[in-house]
C-alpha cells in the first residue's frame, strides 16, 4: 500500500527556514515522481517542485527557485524540502504526492507538474501546515 507522510511544518518568521520531510512507504522512488504542492488560503493547490525518482533531477517553480531545495535519502525512502528565505506568501498547507511514471517520461512529467493542481496525481500525503508570519 502506497503511503506518504509529511512532517516538519510550523510557524516561522519571514526570512526564516523550515525543512519538510516526506517519507514514502509501499513503493521505491525509482519508478515515481515526487511532487510538492501547496495550497494557500483561498487559492488553488499548486505544484511548485518535482523530483524525478529515476535520476534525482529536481524542478522548481520560479516563485521558489533559489529558496527551496529538494533532496532525497534513498535508504530512508524519503524526500526533503528545505525552504529558506520564507515569505508570508509561502503560507499554506504543503503536500507531497507521487505518481508512478516510466523512467523515460519522468522529467517531462515533472516539468508539467509545476503550477498544475495535481488533480490526476494518484498518491497524496495528508499535508503539513506552514505559516510564515511575524
């Protein structure tokens, strides 16, 4: 059974940092893309980062590029999202999600996932709340 569990959210001041974790079970990441979504109050869910499981390549929306970094620990079957220079606009519920994608298509799917709502993504964590406020 595929499961994803996020953790690490909380309250942080503008300019601060947080590190979110997404621990996966029931599958190995080689055959999946891992996508980070967020949903701010009153807005649609939006994909802002994607990790290709086959080659570890990461993709970012412009709004987070240079501030957020995705990494993975294959042994732990975990993906991490390091968020620096956080802004109030980063407030929202953060989700990690996964889709099984052929290795040759993962990079294309990751590019398409950015700014998308993820309505077709199969597996989701329950989300973790990030609040950036002074």
